[in-house]
């Protein structure tokens, strides 16, 4: 595994290590600049982009306000179409449900279409613990899995790898997982894609169980939607006999009419395409077509708590386009692993601390992993005001147990500011001892002065200057 992930150091420490990796920075710079330039051109083609963005925001906000009603309608629709719905309050429950469903089939392996929800709950690890092998079939996810790595981007999980690194991973690891890579494999994109296609084909044809996520769920019909670019998702969704979809409860939309908006904004914001090459939709089960059994696992895992926060809940609008990552100056330099979450970048900095809480060092640091430049808000296709949520979460972190020194300092300052005599004495003391002041703060305060200069204390404070000038003017009158 490269970089950091759950339980790893706080963002500043992890980012400091990441920026020393010149290869990583070069890979990130090239990829993010290429994607965002293409996106800008694709968005510029639509004269009504601003209206679509506002429509997406309103649809999501309306759905979140009435989430209970739409989820119950979704359940009724899925069951009516022949599917089974399971409710999972947290990651542990979701993993128990899925592993139980797979074991009931008697199978010991599954194929997966890219799913951030299953990464969020650590499903692959839970399946492995039960003796079940999970094979990622998205090309980038395959690269990450073969490399014993972690995703570092929402759209392009292997964005931190270049073609040479991918060739080396395929050569050394493919044979351990199935069909080996050709001996003379080069770093040509066409050859790498062909090696992955041949490696995965045997798994598609053999697998009896598929596991997916979903980009959207339509409440009125019980339809699930996955958009992707390679066709691997279509294979996972149609060939296996059993399909299990693990989806966050915020992915529901009320109607097909609502879906129309997102199928215009998502591809342009993510892959800079007018539409995704593969848009797969399935509604329950159909005799003689696709899986014979369908299970939908609706995942909460902190989403209800996030929904209760009037400012922070807008993070649940996210449609996982990754546009905010591609314009973020912090992500471009630090990469995704430094965020210690399956959700990196600006959206991860506001989503992960809400889903997981801020008790850990990494989660408490994420709201500060931003320059607040606002570029993320400008490109978000559902108008999530990420800077606003970042500041809101910083306030919550500052109120928590992790900032006792800050609270003590602010309390002492408030006490002094409320007592003019004490405040004036403090100013005089600072002026008298100015030659002995350090240029950097000690202890926890050092992080602040690593990138800022402490202001010099003047030889004379304002109060002393004002008193002296006032006395001088009175004496000359």
C-alpha cells in the first residue's frame, strides 16, 4: 500500500511526505490539468449550464429534505420489480449483509464494478476474511488492487501512477490473480488495455456473483443507474446470476425527469464527455435477461447524522464527478492518499469528517486541508459551497476535545480584553520584552509559523502613543 489511509497521520504530516515525491507530483499535475481543461471545453458547449447546475442543486436539496419518503418509495418499487432491499446502519452491518448473501450462493469469488461505497465500508477486506475473493474490474481499480495500493482519486483511482509503473505492476502481479500479462508487455496504452481485457475476461465469464454501486437510484421505478467508460460495469451487471448493489441512501432521486439533469452534468464534469459511453440501468429482475436475483443494500454509515447538519448536509448533494479535485491546488500537490479516506480532495475534506466524525487525528485535520480559494465551488455541478462547509467544520473541530490549547488561549484573551488595566499592562510587558521574542511559536503553535512570520511587537503600543501625543498637544496649547 502506498501513501496513507484510515488511521494514518493527520493531513499536514501526510501531505508533507507526499510533496517530496516528485514523480507523484508530476503525474498529478499532468492528469489534473488535462482533465480540467477538457472539462472546461465540454461545459462551455452548453448555454444553459448555470441553469442545469441550479436544477441539480434544487433536486438534491428537495430529495434530502424528504429523504425518508423517497427511500420508502424506492424500497416499494425495487420489491415490486423482483428485488430485495436491505437496510444497513453502518459499515459492519453492510459487510455482514453482503458476505452473508455471497456465502448463501455457495460461491467463493465475486466481480465488482467500481463502487466508492464498498471501498468506504472496507467490503473487499470483509469478504477476504470470509474466504471470498473480490476482483475489481474497473481498469484503474484493477491497477490499484494489483499494486496493493489505495485509490487516490474519485474518477481516476490510479491517477498517481504513470504508464511505466502500470506496466511493471501488470508484469509482476497479474499472474498471481489470474491470467498473466504478456511477457513482452510495453507501456503502450493499447497494450496495457488489452492485457487488462484478457485478464478480466476469464473472471467475467466465470463469476456467478457481481457487486456494484450506483450513481443514482430512481424512487418512482426502483431503477438503479451506473455510468462508466469501459464496459466492465455492463459485464458485471448482466453476466452474474446474483447481483448485489451497495448504495448510499443519498443517491436516490425522485423521478426519471430528475435523472435527465444529472445525465447531462455528470459526464461533462467528470470525463468531459457529452454522455458516458456506457449508461447501464436495471430495475429488479427480468426472466431470461440478466441476474436472476437482485439485492439492494441501502447504506447509511453516517449519512443521517450528516443530514442533520443544516450547513454540512450539502455535501450529500455530491454526484462524485471529481471536478473539485482537478482544480484544487492542495490536491494537485498532495495527492489523494494524504486525505486518509476513500473520498479525497475538497469533497473528501468535508464528507469524511461528517461520515466518520472528527475524533481521529486525520479527520480533525481534513477541514484545514484547503486554501479556501473557492475553485471547488465554482466547478461543482450541484453547487456545493465547499469553502462554507470547510469553515463550518473548522468551527466544530475547534469546539471539540482536540483543540484544548486553542480554547484556553482564546479564553485567556477574552478575559484580558475584558479588563482594560490587564490588557494595557500586557501590552507594556510585550513591548519591554520584544527583543527576546522568538521568530516561531513553540509546540502546537509551530505549525502556524512554519509558513507565516510572527508580527513584530512595536517598541510603543497604541495606548502609550495616544497618551503621549495627547499630553504633548495639551502642553503646547
